[in-house]
C-alpha cells in the first residue's frame, strides 16, 4: 500500500485547505470516482460533460474520504477541501507524486498505430517475471494516464502505460507525470493529422515522450520509419532500434504468414510464431516487447515463448470463426491509413492462396484537409495489391474515395453500417475471409454483430 501525508498531497497540488489538516491524516488511495471511495481515499472532483464531481463530494465524505480536491468550496462538508485552480491538473500532480513513491520501471508506448497492441504485448511478456501493472483501454490521455498511475501499489514491479495525443504539448505533459524508464514509438503515420497538419509535426508531438526521461532511460525506435533519425537526434538517452533495416539493433526478418495468416518471423535469429494474431505488422510490436523484456533481464528464449502466446486485444485484429466456415478479421476499433494498408496486405496474401476475400472499410476520421487524399491512398493501395481482394465494401462519406480509386469491379458503397450489414447477410459464403476496419464512429461492430447473429460463431 502506498501512503502520502494529506498535507503533502495538498502542497503537491498547490491547494488551499479550507480547514486545518491533521498531521496524522494520510492518503491511502486517490480516485475521481465517488463509487470507489473508501476510508482513507482522497476524492478528486472532476468536471465532466455529463456530471460534475463537486456534486458527489458529500457522497465521498459519507464513504470515508479523508479529503476532497475541489475547484470551489462545497457547502455542508466536514472533511478538508483542497481548493485548486484546476482539478484536472491536480489529478496529474497526484499521479506524478504517486508514481514517485515507487522506484520501478515505467514503460510508455506511443505512436500513430499499434499503441494498444504493443502496450498489451509488453505487459504480457513482462508478466513472466514481474508483477506488472498496465493501463486499461482508453486510459491514455491527460486524465487517463494519472488515473492509471494512481492504481499503482507496492506489489507492482513495473508499469506499462500508453500515451495518446491529438495535438502538440500533450505527450510532454504525460511524460513529465509518468517519467518513463523506457519509451517506445511504434511509428509516425497520419493519425491526428487534422490537428497537426504534417507528419513532421506528428513526429515532434510523439518525440515529446522524451520530456520526462533522464539519461538513464531507453528510447525504442522503428529503424524503418522515415522519421527515425529526426527523433533519434532529440534523444538524450540510449536509443535501441528495431525493424527490417539491416542496421537495426533488433532485426526482424523472414516474415511469413501461415495458412490462417498468423505471422512467423525471425527476431535476432530467434524463430517466433504468433499463433493468436493475424498480420505481418505484429512482428514489429513483438520487436518492441522483445527489447523491453531483454533490457529488463528476461532471457531471449523465454521472451520468444511468451510472445508466441499473446492474444490480440479486442477489436484490433481479433479472429472469429463463423459456423458457416467464414472467418472475420475484426479491426473495428480504429483506423488510420497505415493500419488499414497493413490489414489489406494480409488480406491480399490470403487471396493469393485461393480464399475469397471481402474488405469492409469504414471511413477514417480526424484527417481534416487530408481526408480525401488519405482515402484515395487506400484505394490506390488496393488497386496495386499483388493478390488484390475479391470484394470491397466501403462505408461513410469519405470512404467512397477508396472505392472510386480502387478499380475493384465488385465494389459497393453504403452511407452507414446498418445498410452494409443488411447487404452482407446475403453475400457471405462458406470459407470467406472478411476484414472489417474503420474508425470507431462508423460503428462497424454492427456488421460484425449481424454476421455473428445470423451464422453463429465458434469463438474468438
């Protein structure tokens, strides 16, 4: 259990206590959720779109809160209230001092695509030796990262967190809070280009992960990425590279897909097959996990064995088998040009093996002025695929540019996922391989649910 004197917490958040703080009052945990409060909890009253945490201070008091962090004093409250200009910033300050109570490695992951899968794979690999804390899904922003760090306990021996961002000066904030021992940047793509305008600005934003690191840290970079040198020059710490490039410190080679599209590859001479993943790109995620685990003292052979048992996170390339014999490749959680291209490469290889393939692609959001260009890019990639794909279904306004530039003779376009689902129910045949990928707002899970409901599913 981690403990912090309440007066120290007050100083850390720059708060003004509305009443005297007892020297024997200690904070045993911190939460922004009044339902999680128990004796010794410091409650942080956040203002949200749907609810204001200040309305729940009394509930927190009744549940045993030692104090509350607020932006204004709430009436009829007996516990101390620490009044601050911003409870959001106070939450970050608390996450920082909480993390500082433990001298454990913190591994931070960012990048345009593959952040969550890589974070999960690193944690999965480290669990073989260490009691590992990892951040939960979607807890990767200015609120989520501090909340996750505040879940650290004395029993934890390392922590793996994900850094997301939409603009400049966001990852540096997270990095100063988490102070990573290891930082990995998966790649520099086009995600969030609507706000940042150029890939160079995206690279600058991602390199902000260095802000909270010292010279003893380790930065892990993709040697195949064209911004490798740009970011490496900013590092004040050790840099370890990975990729297919011959100059990579950890080299990926001989990537192949087995009959069910599971990747097999060589990683520094070790043969690895990821039996529960689909697609070549998982080899790059594996290289990052390999580097972190090796640097933290796990034997290479043990790392390879652990990687081979990894299961892809929900909606990020998960495979499900319909009872009519068709296979769904579910990547409905999110989409970017780079990740869709990787998925299409996998699908194309299955086409070449005699499988009938269907790509269901939803539009990609947050691309701003680059939206039309990015969707045409995907269409051109489809047109140039060696094996091609047999059928293409696009969903959403900008997705029509994918179909128009794809030159696919079996292309159908729909305004929404409900219409696409109705179309597909009479389309799918035995042994079809169906890729579903698009931005979360397109709701492609409607198509997945419709197919699984009609045909039944064996498992994922």
